[in-house]
């Protein structure tokens, strides 16, 4: 008489293998497993590289770290927004280079946007001469290397300006010399902070009123008078600031030439800075112009005809009807151009402008010998700036997208 099979391991194995087989056929499992395997491989590669780096550093008697940033820099920087001297630390030198880079990127983005928007609209003009000049600008600058353009603006334009010793040739409050450009600049007076706060509030209120009146004009077919409302908000903030401070917020400081042939006062722009901003702005603006042109052409012809049937002028129709619809096509590639401009600013080393790449990658690296740390600092800096630009542009892109009902 055969004994009845007792429940045990022999009966559990078929169920176990069946569950494993079912799991291996599940796509969700492989998606998670694939990501886990990729993460493990990345960790392994980083561990191998870190072990190799530690071994090489130990042979040289160097400890990996960023403590060298607290040491004295002992080198000069030709252009600085914040106070700096060779007695300061490498950390202070890094911040000087960072602010120089951010200044170039910010102004470059503003000027490139203005140039690209202007040329992009001009490319669609009915005027043959204006359309041809805009097309010539785009074709020449887009098909010429950026480095060559920077050399042109630096050596052929700004360095070739009259010498400071030939100041008799100059007239007016603006000085154009091979040592830089000097222009009048506002000099803050007591109460400037109050003016700045109230003007900021006024500008924000003006923008809100402008959008409100535009919506009223489109939805209720009433006169918008956006300019009247916007200027009213700004004017009210100016009057309120003047009542509080009882004086103007600044006075113009004009540049002047001393008997020792030195420029004092005003805002002085070095040839390196001017060449870099001009080259980056015009080069990137040529790409933005084509993006703007493509975005405008993506708007259906019926929108143009509807604007004309409403009696809108060309400028008003472009501002109120065409561009708002074109932005959903313009903004995504525009983000890429902003990121390219930020990264291309590292070419400042070609014209000896002390940006963050130049400061960290040249004198700091040469004096400390910390190549890995220096490259990591540069990489993290540009990565952080690019992510900030991307986050802002992605947020703006969501605001201009057409909302589905």
C-alpha cells in the first residue's frame, strides 16, 4: 500500500518555477530590472574610476578634495565685478569668474533675443531690401565659425579703435578707444533702494494690467489701451517714490579723461567683454531669427486674414495675434539656443576674457595642479547654469501652450 504524498518541498518547486517564469515574461519587470542593472553598472564604473583616481593621487602624495580653494590665489584678474586682489583665495577668484560668465550670458541672451526677433520678422517683410539684408545677416553669421567671429570683433573692431592718446579725435560723452568703451552711467544716490522696490512693483503691475486689457480687447471687443494702463502704473510708482525720497534715485556719471590719460567715471567696457558679448549675441541671434521666422510661418494664413478683417494694424496684429500663437513653436528650440550661448561663452578664453572657465581652468589649475577638481568645478558650474535656464524656459513654455478645453 503506497503512502499518500505529503505536502512539502516537492510540491512547492513547480509553483516557484511557475512564478519565476511568469515574472520573466512580464514587461514591467524587465523595465525595472533594466534600470536597476544600468544603475549598478554606472556605480561600478564610478567606483573603478574613483579607485584609479585615489591610487594615482596617493602615488603623487595628494589627497583628493577642494580644500585648496581656501588658499591664496596669488594671481590677478583683469576684470572683476566684485572686489578682488591677488591676496584673496581661489574661492574668491572662482566667484569673480562666475559673475563674469553670468554677466556675459545674461546680456548675450537679451541682445541675441532682440536681434533674432527683429531679423526674424524682417525676413518676412514685404520690403525687398529689408528682407534681403536680413537674409544676408543670417546666411553669413550662421555659416561662419563663432571663434572666427570673436577674433574679428576683437582684433578687427575693438582693438583697432583709436588709441586713448588720440583723445582729440573723440567728441561727446562716449569714448571709443582700444582700451575699451566708456559711456555715461547712472550713479546711485540716497533712496535708490526705495525707488528700485517701487519701480519693480510698478513694472509688475504694468505687465498684469497689460495682459488684462489685452484679454478685455480680445474677449469683449473693447479698446484695450494697454499702453495707457501700463504707463499709468509705472508713473504712479514713480510719483510715490519721489514723494517718499524727495529726490531722484541717481545722477548720470559721465566719463572723463584725466591729465594722466586715464578714463574715470561712467561705465567702462573692456574690449574683451565687448567683443565677446557682440560676437555671441549676433551669432546666436542668427539662429534665433530662423526659429522666429519658422514659428511665425507656422501660424495659419487664416489668422492673418482674421486680424486684417478686424482692422488691426500690422504691428498690433503681430503682437496680439501672431506671436502669441507662434511662441508654442518658438520656445522649445529657443531654449536650445540659450543653452548653446551659455556654453559657447567658454570661448572667452580666446579673447582673454576672465570668465569662470579661464579663471579655474588656467591659473588655478596651473598653480595647484588639481586637474580633476578644477574640471569638476567647471562641469558642475556649467551644468547648474544650464539646468536653471532649462527649468525657467520649460516653465515659460507651459505658460504659452494652448490650453485644451
